[in-house]
């Protein structure tokens, strides 16, 4: 039998590596700017065409390269950063793998001009798909001028999956912000299609934060500073009053590089728990300085995931530093109520009593136990959502909620919508039967999150927030297609501050957002006024819905125009549904609970939310009996 294992050509190996290292134009910007920083650049210019598809040009005043180095730099695993394996534990540079330039050269056309300081002649190198087409001497300025053209020109499948220009540009801007924050001592500029987006000088970190995200953010910053033998932590945290529901500014840096670290994020959140509500997130910009030998950055090609040798100790130091900073500015914890001494009141729809927090000077204005809870996005009449979201008339309700022992045939049940249109049959995969019968009697609301009932197969648990999102989404999809959204004018316009990447996305979708009922006005510098909102968002200023729409567009749209149009309609409907849906912790009456379930089970597919999250869970009686034995 002949041999079947063979060595891959370098061009193929480089394309495989490019799949990990170069995921989109923002990845190219990151790698080239980090290389410029490693080369000692004090000024870096970034020039883009068509969100990086056509051109990504990075010009720096770093050390430059000799003709031989320029040629070797694009070979796989060639690097000036390390010489042996032990050097991985004493890194002081951003790059070290020797994969980035080779990966870029494999999926783009490169035109590189570079010259070392003190030399009178540099070199020009032209590469396409890993193949060197020419190398000639050329007069150029000291440093490196690297042009990456036609990204993914030879990998059409990868190019097809790039997202819209506005989305790709917003990702580049976001990456630029991260690079700017970690390198405040470097001059940076960003230009797109001949329009200057950013020009940043050498400034302290706090001032750079203000340039990037606005003076309001800068004025709310609280300095953090601590130094131990294990780690030095410095930077800023946001005032609790400036916490955000969407798009919180949260950045960790270690030894001059960006990193993601869920464990340290949890440490910061622990410090804020007594000070902010669960649905908001604080801003933070925190830098860690540790001995290079105590961290491992060689985990992923992007080098954003980092392991710490003294992780638990740093957790404790971080918590102490953040708490000390908050305490130094007299930011105390929220008042805590003594439930043991509180009066008892009957919980709605149950015969039971619950402890009610005592009113006081520090009591929250939000009362989850109000007598007529609203389930239409934070206010309004308690049953408005039934009219706005469902517009359904159900029949056979008593039969649907017949006891588990009833002999009625639930498979024959259907729902009539809008006075006569028959919905699809109820289909429940994995719930112990084709169409399970729900129980009679009152449903139990548990933990302010779930509605629990029973049927002939077992206990049925419904996530109330997700269920309402599904109901509202289906209604909004219909209304968007029919163009039924009017505008509710705000008496006092609301304002929302967007960062550069968000403003780019909003500019690109504003023609699709305004027919929903939004009336927006740009005031420049990322500030937008909201003059009107869709009526479904009553008792809100619409800013949360607008931010959610922008974020979903950044995460979900594609390059294909037709797919993009369908995707945008889905995003708009889902974002509105999320903002208008009932919240966790909201106590529902029996009538409200029944209307919610009726609206949900009238849908053809009530099992999952539009973004794939499970709504309904059934625990079979057999499993309950097994667990109780």
C-alpha cells in the first residue's frame, strides 16, 4: 500500500493558519499595529478603503527592516521576537509566533516599503498569495509602509462571509480603540475612504479615554492604583452612577497587551454588586503589570487569552484595590432591608404571604410587588401588552387547562387568531408527547422568573421573559412587514452617546430604523437625540432599544444584501421584543399569566426564542419519582 501522509505546501499551511489569525479586516489592523509598536514606532497611521476589503495601509516610524529581513518576515515562523522556547517566558513584545505576516500574505496582495533609520535606500516587496512577485530597492521614509490589498482575494468563501462594510468598519474602530488605550504614548490616526475618523496625540490614559468615549465618561472615572510583589494594578473604574445596560466599556491590559479574563471581570463585578442593579455593568480600564515569567500568552494565536500563575492572589488584590478606590470616593453600598422585620402582604394570585421591604429614605422607587404590575416594558397599564403583543382570541381554553386525568383529546385543539384565522398545530419536540395538555388551576410563578404548571406528562416550566419575547417578536415581525408602526413623540427628547463604531452602524441602518417609529437626530461627536419612539416602548426613552439594535446589527448582519435585509428585519423585531418584554422579578397576576401562556402556545413553534434559547422545559413524572427514591 502506498504512503498517504504528505507534507502540506507552505501556501496551504499559511492559509490554514490565516483561518485562526486573520478572521476579518480588524484582525489585520491589530496584527500590523502591534508589529509597529514592537518596532518602536511613536507614530502610526492607518488608512482604509471599503472597510479594509480593498486596502488596509499601516504606516509607522519604527526601526524599519533591511532587504533580507523584509523577505524573511513573511516566511512562516520567522520572527525577531524570540530565539528559543525559554524566551516565551520573558516576552516584552506583542508578537512572537511569526504567523501573522505569513498568514496575511497568504490571503491578500501585499505592497511593502521599508527602510531602516540612517539608511539612504530601502526596499519594496510585492507579494500575492504567499508568492513573492518582486523585490526592488526603493527610496522611502524610515520605518515601514505596509499596504494589504484585496483581502481574501484567493479565498472567496472567506470573503463571502465578511459582513457589511459598516459592520466591518465598526469592528476595526473597536479594535483601534483597544490599541489606542493600551498604547497612550503612541500617536495614532485612522482614516476611512479619505475621511479622518480619529487623530490621537500622546496623552495620559485618562485623557485618551475622554478623546475616545467622551468627556462624560472621563469625568466619571475613579483612579485605581496598587502595587505588590506579585502585581501592579493601575487604571480607572467608572462611577456606579455611570454603569450601562448596554455596551459597557470594559478593558483589561496586561504588560501592554489587551486581554479577556472572565475571572478578573467577576472580581470587579463583585465589588459593584452592592452599588448597582443586576442589569447594568460598570466601566473599567485596568492595567496589570506582572513578571513575564508568571503569565502564559501562548494559548491562542490572537494572544488575548492569558493564564496567570498567581490568579487567585491577583483576584484578592484586585478586589481590595477596586473596593479601596470606591471607598476613597465615599461610594458606599446600597441600603439593605431587614426582611425579618418587614410586614407581610399577600402575594398576588396566591394565598401565601411574602415579606415586603420596609419603606425608607434609601428605598428603591421600583416595587416589584405593586398591585397592578406592568408587563409592557417597564410601565403603562398592566394589560396593555395583551392587546399590543397578542391580538389573539383563544378558544378551548378550559379544555386546554383540563386536569391531567381528563380524557379530552388535546391533539384536536387549535387556536383562532384575530377572530378566525387558525394557527398551526401545537408542536413540542421532546416534551413527552406531540401536544401536551396544560393543567387547570392556578399556575405557580417561581423566583419571579418561571411559570410552573403540570400536564399528563410531567411538570412544565416556562421562562416568562423568554416566552414574552417570543410572543412580541412574532407580532412585531408581522407589523414590520405591514408597516404598521406609528411614532410616539417624546415631550422632552432623550439623548444617547454612541462610540465611533456604534455611530457608524447607526448611520448605515437609520433608513431601516426610522420606519419602526424612531425619530433620531445626530448632534455630532457621537451624540444622538431621540425625538420619537415606537409606541410599544412606552414609558422608556428608547435608548436601550436603540443600543440593542445597533449591537445586534454588529453581531448578526452579513455581506449578502438579500440576507442582510432579512437579517435586519429579524434584528429589529427581536430588539424591540427584548426591550418591551416583561422583566425577571416581575410578579404576574393569574390573569396575566394565563394570557401569556395562551399567547405562547398559540404560536406554531413556542419551544425556542428567535435567537435559539429554550423557553419550555418538561420534567417527566418518572424522573421526579426516580429522584425522590
